[in-house]
């Protein structure tokens, strides 16, 4: 089972999604809470899966991974 998402991570996802309105009142709705939580988990997964960026290899057009 996954670790629970903290409120700070939910707020960060809310801001990254560029949501407008009051965070606290919106989080009372189950559908909104689930959508923001799902987006936060997806953002965490993408951050962990992202390989390191190597500017020199990219500039040399070296595509061998």
C-alpha cells in the first residue's frame, strides 16, 4: 500500500494544477480530494521515474541509453 499523501503535498499539487478557489472548502468534496490526490501521486511517480539530465550527452546527440 502506498504512503498517505500529506496536506502539504496536496496543496503543492493544487498549486501545480493551477486550481482556483479555496483549497480547504474544495477538499471537503470527495471527488475533488480524489482528483487532487491522484494528480499528486502521478507527479510523485514522474519525479521518481525521471532519469538524470545530461546536457553534454544531449548536446552531442548521444542517444544510447
